[in-house]
C-alpha cells in the first residue's frame, strides 16, 4: 500500500494543464507508467555483470530490469483482471515496455545534456511524503521504506529520474504548445452539449476534527479553527492552509473535494456552499466530523455552461490532445539522434531510423572493408 502511494505522488512544478495531462497520458497508460517508475533501467557499477537487452547511447537496459518490469506489470494487472482478459491486456502492454524504457532513458539523458537539476524538487517531494505519513524525519522515512521492502536509494533515483523527464517535457514540449482563444471558442461551439450540467459547486475544505475529543479540548480546537479562518480571509492560500492545518483525508491535495451537485454533500456544508460566490471562504461550519471551513473554487449554474466558465476545462482538453502527439514527435527526434542497439530476440516498438546509428554502421563497414583489402 505504501509503495503505491509513494509512486503515485510525483508532480513537479507543472501547470494545471500539464499535471492533468501527465496524470492521464504521459505514456501508453497510467498503469505502465507506474510500473516503469518502480523499475530501475540503469546499469549499476556495484552490481555483477548482467546480460544487456538494449544499448541506449552510453547507457544500457539490463535483462534483469526488463524482466522485473514485466513481472511488476503482470502483478498490477492481476489485481483487477483475470483469465483471457488478463492475458489479452498483458500481451498488448508487454509489447510497449521496452519502447517506454528506452524513451525514459533518452529523456533522462537529455536532461543531463541540458544541465537540468532537480535535487531541490526531490528533497521537497520526499519531505511531502514524510508529512503524508506523519514521519518526524527523512531518516525515519527511509527506515519505514526499508521495512516495506523499498530500497530508499533506488526510490530516490527513480524519483529523480521522473522529475528529470517531466522537466525535459515541460521545457522542450509543453512550453511550445499554444492554445488560442479561437480554438477554445470553436471547441465550445462544437461540444456545447458536453457542458450541460446540473447546478454544482467545486470546493476545498479545511477540517479541524472533533471526533473522539473531550469537551475540555473544544475551546482549543475552536481557537485553532478561528486562527486558520483569519489566515484564509486575509489572503493566505487556502490550499496551503489545508495542507498545513487540515485533519481531513484531502489535506495533501490542498483540501480539494471536487464538484458536487445538490444532495451529495453533508447537509450543513451544502447549505453554505451553494450560497457562497466563486472564490468566497465560509465561516466555521460545525458538523459531526468537526469544524469545517470551505472555499468555493468554481460554481456552475444548471444548464449549458457559459464558455468563460468552462474555458480552463476546454484548454485542458485541447492541451491533452496536442501534448500526446507532440511528445511522440519529440521522442522520435531524440531517437533519430541516438545510438540504440536492441539485442536479437527483443523488439523495440518505437524503433525509427537513426542518422547516428547509420553513420556508425557505415564507418564500421568501411573499416571492415579496409581490413579485407589489406589481407
């Protein structure tokens, strides 16, 4: 359980559009990305010699890492699939594993070439995990990882690898994706029925729990809630306050609760939420769970939403549509400039002609020809 949470919590300095896209289609599927994240595809000098599956410029992919990735993929699929469906999905995704491992190495190599450093981001990420698990130090977090069968050094290396790849994509791909107001308008006109919705609100929460507390604790809890409310109403970022002060399960997501139509929320919260304006913070709401402060992030009236209300959502959709082919095109360029040699018996589903590889092979053939003439 801990490993799943640790793996799924990796986002670094990205825009909402990029975060939304990376969650959904950074690779062929979120599942395969999860598996690749859990695997190390670099040769480690302190380990015995291993069989090589692929040479990627100056790096390699070892057979043990490739097999480990396949095993992890199957174990993940077995959690939700069985029988013929399992075999069908596994066979399809297995074919993409080597391609994705090669692509990942190319992105990390590009990050090193660009001089990108993510050491600070990785430390912040580990500290966020520490807070999520209520661990008092990074040293104790590492001990906790080891107890769960997770190698802390390998985990840090994988976290760094993921951050480097995302930084490269952000700089080299996402920053070049442009979405105009005209495109948004055309999409809206063509998909108006997609935005026909009931009245609903999107809210964030800060929960100061009172469950299991004694009567003499209530004064202190009320004071704490008042202090947080004052911060929220005087300009402090609500999501940051939620991370720091909320006792609720949504704290690490900045208190994000998502959209709710009427009749789906706790009555006391619903009565307040639908009376607030967009961006407005409530007073303290008393519920059976505790003292709650909410902020209305978005509000939809019933019916087809106006374009300015759904503009960011449309921008996210258009970004996702453009990002996937843009990433693939960028990876093709990286491959064309790289030396990638796949061992016989293995297949790279993303193989493309490489100018560098052709040049090296030509030079090799020329050298062999010269040796033959000199005999």
